[in-house]
């Protein structure tokens, strides 16, 4: 059996480095409808915000309020003029939930959180790689330039990029990766940011995975 675990899930709970991406104040009998709602909302937002450098989507909710936190490095592209983009997303969420015959929360709020250090965020790095691949740029050039930009950041101590699929339109799919620095996956206190993404190309889908190591987090740092 494989010993590979998800870097994010591996650091949930006891280690205290990562928190859940869906946070509910009341579960009890609402677990199934809450889970379905969050799943469909994430699917809709991932399609609607494709190519807008979204790193992560977090959801907080109770019986009446539904709060969606979108983390991005280009908040202006999502907000739009006068907040039109946010209003369109809210209407899209309501329409999606109605199609799936799910209860629409009374108060849906969408907050756009700006990422100040995009070179050290795995989600933004993965989005930039996807953009380069969808522009038909050579995958090796995209990987090398991305690694150089990230390693130039002081917070980044190591990075690994893996892409798989029909690279350069080849008939046989394969996997290639580049790594620079340290990636201590087995150290629980290691602050490793991980994301995966998909680049949609005419000849198929290219999978992208990014690991970024940003040092170690100790108990004093978590409490502070």
C-alpha cells in the first residue's frame, strides 16, 4: 500500500498548522445538505473564477449566514467596477443551489481577500503555470521560470512542481517534475503549502501540482 498522504490533510487537527476550509457552527442533522451546498458552490466558483489567480476558497456558515472567502492575488479582476463581479457571483451561487434543489441561505456574503505574497503561495503559483500552459508556452520554460521567481522570495525555502499529461501534445502521457530547495513532507511542523490545478488544452488535460516549503512553525509562533 502507498504511504503518500495529502500535505494539507496531514497537518490538520493536532499539529495546528492548518485549519478546515469549511467551518460550520452547527452540524447535527444538517451535515449532508451542508456538504452538498459547499461542494456545488466550490464547483461553480472554480469554473467562474478560472484564470483569475484564485488560491483558495473558504466557507463559513451557520443556519442563516453563508460567508465565502475568496483568496486571490488579483482582487480587482474579481470585484469589478462598483462590486459588479461580486454581485454576479452571489447571483450565480443562488442560481446553482436552486438548480440542485438545495436551500439557499438567507444571507450570502462574498469576501475577497488579497494575497500579499503571491510567489510564496502554492495556489497562485499553480495558477500561473496553468496560464502559461494554456498559452501554449513550452512546459519546461514555464516550470523553470516559475521556480526561479518563487525561490527569489525570502519566505520560500523549497519548491517542487510536477506536471502530467500529454505534454507538448505527445500521444503518450507522462509526468515530469522540477525541484529546488528542501521539501520535508514528513515533518509535521513544516509549513508546506500544496495545491493542484488543471490546464485545459485542445489535446487533453494537464495536471499541475505545486509544493512550497516556507520553514517550520513552532508552538510559540502558533500562539502569537
